C-alpha cells in the first residue's frame, strides 16, 4: 500500500514537472506524415484558431492546445497579463479524449472567445471538466480541428501546450511544449513581462 502511494506520488510529480499533456491515442502518432520544420508562416497559413490579446501587435504567438489539458489552462492563465502586448492565437487540437473536439469547436466558434476560454479553463482547473459542449459540430469546424491536430503532429510535437512564435528580440522562430509562468513566456517570446 505504501509503495503504491509512493508510485502514485512520483507519477503525479513527474507529470507536473513536465508541464504538458501528451497525446493519448498512440495510433495517431504513428500515422504521422514526414516531420516538417516548425514555421510561424506554416502555422499562420494552415492553423485555425481564435485570437485574443493585442490584435494590432506585430508579434503573434500561436498556442496549440487541447481543451482537456490542465497545463494548457495554466499557460492560458500565464498569458493573460501579456494580452496588452502580444496577439495570441489559440489553436485547438483534439488529442486527449472525446471532450476535446466539441470543446475545441465551442471555443473556436465562440462570439467572445476570451470570455468562454476563461470560463472553460477556470472550470477545467477546478476539476469540473471545462465547459459543456454539444457533440453537434459542423463538418467545416471538425475538419479545421483535425487539420490543426495533423499540423501539430507534423511538427513532431509530443505534448501540449505547444507554443510557436518569432522571438521579438531575436527574430528567430521559437517553439516549445509545456506550460510556463508569465515571466518565462514573456522571455520566451522576447517581450518585457512588466505591465
């Protein structure tokens, strides 16, 4: 019994340290196309997401997220203080479970994605599973989320959140998976974290 509790604690801690959720369906991972180089231009051209933050900013940060990923929720919370400096495009994928696709569709088509995403992540992080979403998804939106998932897979990403941006200081394309603090996210994309 004590060994089981220790094992559970070790697994839980390692999951928290990683700060990301990995794909549950390994069959999707094995049917990937040839890995392509991560490119902001490819994401901008191919991904369908919703925009929050500084809409007029020249600096766009793309975040691939699964609505069922608590680490994505933590990154969402960390991004909010930067909304006045950066344009974020949140790109839903369906990796984790059956709720991922309908919740992603609801967020993608929301009249006010900032409000709905905040409500969703608050619910998810409090252990309530996120927003209620119907299974009735238009074929176009379902195709978009599946295309987002395929694009993420083509980069060889193994977990979400997966962030792609051009660092504002260096101009270099940067990408990484996992949640970050506000300060770490600001440093990663090359902006000042202070208000």
